[in-house]
């Protein structure tokens, strides 16, 4: 009896100690969690890091009997990227040199596409490519800060379909301003007594039946035709005859040049809201095509704004060989 009583007693004491230990642990943990930091602020907890996408570059070529276009598509570029420098080297070598540059419109770092129209004689096969994202502007190959570099073996994929330049979103309405009114469809006109039908004139041609297709439009020789992704013509332009041009065509900014002076080493395209304001460099091109025509098309929100563009051509010693512009570029 005494032994049994001792067993129960010691078991009871062990249980009480165990329960007390749990209570003390809970008190200490709860008290620690609510204890303020030495500065009087609660202890901060770390939040999970946000997902950062690595930059992506896609290179494509579109070639027909009349067109030779190099296409570069980008995603998730570092904030503030102002241009992409495209380097290339012959396959099997490491003789890298700057080939082309494409400016990145402000606010288009997350997604964009640009077309570089090449001459029919220029071959893009047999080369290795890589791309540098540059922040800031400057002349030649030294301006700006390189913020990202792609691998040195970017593939170039031929495509049978020319991807359309997407139209940029319309500019947002400033705070406090009134958005333009939405056009409304007028209601039905009041019913009137039908008027007598006019007698047909023998000399007037009879109208076409409703729903019959209109004849295909005819364009002057040399007209450049832009097509919608689904079907139909979205715009046209005429062949350029000037040394330098800048315009808004088919929802894109088109910059081009041709017939540059001999000895041209690099060129700089700049633009400004006013000819008296500072000029901002938007494109630098090393070893530009002399004869051309050479064209770059980029889509961004500045197609809704008016601004001036000009181009300066330099020798290898940075002597100005020619200046073209300014040209006033107006929205469509």
C-alpha cells in the first residue's frame, strides 16, 4: 500500500512539473514576442523578397526578295535603360565589334520591339551576337553605363512572319484635367413622310449593290505598304529621298538615313521639344551604313507628342562631317 501510494505521488508530482514547464515556456515566448525593441519599436519581421525577372532578348530575321529586317525584342530590362548595343563576331572567332544600336524609349524597359531595316546585300548569318543594356546617353561607344550584358551566343531565328510593332497605349490623362468626351451615336431621326424617289438620270451610273467589295486601291510605284496582323492595309509611306528623316508611320517612330559622307564613323540622333531647349540623344550608331536607306522603327508613347529631331555625323576623330535637321515630327 505504501509503495503504491509513493508511485502515485511521484507520478502526480512529475505531471505537475511538466505542466508548469509548459506554462513557463508559453509565458516566456509570449512575453518575448511582445517585448519592444530597445528603441521602443516592435521587432520587425522580414517579408519575402519580390520576384525579379532576368532580362530577356530575342533576335530574329525577316528576309524576302524585297526586305531584309533584323528584329530585336526585349523584356525586363533594368530600369533606366536607354539603349541596346548589339555586338557580333564571326562564328569561331572572338573578334567582337559594335554592330548596331537601338534606343529604348522611356518607360518601355519591361517590354519592347524594334526593327532594323538592312540592305538586301547585308548578311546576318555566320555571326555570334550579344547585347548590352546601357543607361544614360553619350556619343560613340563610350556613352552611358552598361547595366546588363547578355550571353555571347544569342541565337538568331529566321521568321516567315514580320511581327507588327504594337501601338503604344494612349497617354494618361493628367490629374485634375477633363478627359476628352466620348463620341456618342445619335438617336434615330423622327419619322417623316417618305419623299418621292427621284427619276434616274440616263447618264448617271447605277450604284453598286450593298455589300459588294470596293475595288482594291492602287498605289504609286515604290510605295511601302504596312499590313495589319489579321488582314488589310494599316498604312503606307513613300520612299525617302532625303539624307535624314524622322516621322511617325504606322504607329511607330521611324528614323532613317542614306547617302552619308565618306569617312562617316558614327552618328548621333537627338531630339527636343523646342529647338531652343537642350537636345537629348536618343540613338548612337557606330559604323553606319553609308548608302542605305537604313531605317529603325520603335513604338512608344512619344508618337502622341510633337518634337524636333536632328542627326549629326562624325568622323573617327569626332569631327562633324554633316548635320541634318531639325525636322518637326508631329503626331498622326
